[in-house]
C-alpha cells in the first residue's frame, strides 16, 4: 500500500494482513453461513447476483458490486431465498469440490460467482475506525466505475488472482482503502474517529451514535453508556472532534437520512423514525435547517445525480 497516504498508513501501522480466501461459484439453490469472527470480510461479485444478509440488513449484490462486513458480525450469502438451508463455512471449505480454481457451492446452473477476502489486524491502531464502521459497506458497480482508482484496483485484483500471494494481498488491501474512502465521501462524520481521535471513550461514543441512530440520545445518556461523566464526555468529545456530542449526532442523522433518501424508497415518515425523530415534521424541519432543502427535493437531486 502507499504509506504516504494517511489512510493507507493507518492500515500499515495496524499491521494489516489480508488473504483471498476463495473464489466461489454458486449454483442452483444455495446458501452459505459465515460465523462472527474478529476480522473484516469482503465479498466481490464477479458474475450474476446474490443476497447478503447480516443481522437486520439485507443487501442485494450484483455483478461488479463489493460489500464489506464489519468484524464480529455473522452473515450469510444465498441465491435469493432466505428459507434456503445454509452450509456452514468451515464445513463447506472441508468438503467442497474445486473446478477450474473455483470452489463450487450447490448444484445446477451457476447463479453467481464471487471472491471472498479477509483482513486481520495485529494492533489496535484501527480500533476507532472499526467501531465506527456500519455493519455492511456496500459499493455498487456504478459507484465503483465512477472512481477510476477503485475500478483499477478491483480489475488488478481479478487479473492477479493466480499470481503471487503478495500481489493478491497488495490489490486486495487497495480495494479496502478505496472502499473506506468511498464511505468517507458518502458519510464523512461516520469516519471522524479515524483521523480525529485515538480516545477510546470518544470512539465508543461515536460508535454508539452510529449503530443506534434511532435512540433518543442526550449527553447524559451517552455518557452513562460509555462509562464517564457528562462533563468528561463533553470535554473529550469537543477536543477530539471539534463539535459537541449532540451537534455531532445531528450531522450523523443528516448523513444517514441522505443515504436513505438516495438508496431506498422509504417514506419521509419511515426515514424520520429510522434516524430518531418523533415526528416527520420535526425531521423535515431539522433536515431543511441542515441542508437548505426539503427531503423530497434532496431525494430528487440525489437520484438525478446517480442516474
């Protein structure tokens, strides 16, 4: 990786190690269950489509898409039927057959091809970043194509799968860097912990705000959750991020609402509930205050910009 790049350098300091675990051909009706482990797991669909299910999140993945699953999150991939009985990953790796360098899952016509990579860290330099990551980061093929460096890293990864392990690792790690950069562009407040603080209290507070946006947070509740006094949290949060906790929360809510407006068909009322507003009117007022436009207007702008 490029160690003069701040994000790459942070991965380097954390002693990142990576590995392409397998290339998979999913055939017919299939499902694979991946247990929760303290690693980042990346899936890249190279042909066809499949569904990723992680907790309450369901993400459809199509050819060219990439998804990254946060550490300690169990998840499954399947052909699209949540009722399909999954094969456990470890068992499948033991008994699966290989054809032309691919591990085969299921029988019948191929519905998806994908490669899976994992990332491990020896040191805690990335702890704030990992806590702030959403459960799943999804990058669609169109968003990747719009970032030439991302598209190039993926293309090189695919082309060098049969080359040396070092070459595969280099391109896999660059894909990770590009994916986190894409998240930073979409929702920058979620990654403030990466560059703004090594303070574990602030990092945990940010993670709580990110992972439970609908909760009725105030400074007292947040301080109790992370185990410090209100005054201590307020002081350390301001020092680390440059903003008070609730102002930071407001930014997170706006970013989350913009993503839901862009990527879902949820109504304004549903989005208001998802980001923690008691009424749709309160959400619309806060959103307009933050962005200068109504949610409906922003949705139309975002949809037009992303085709």
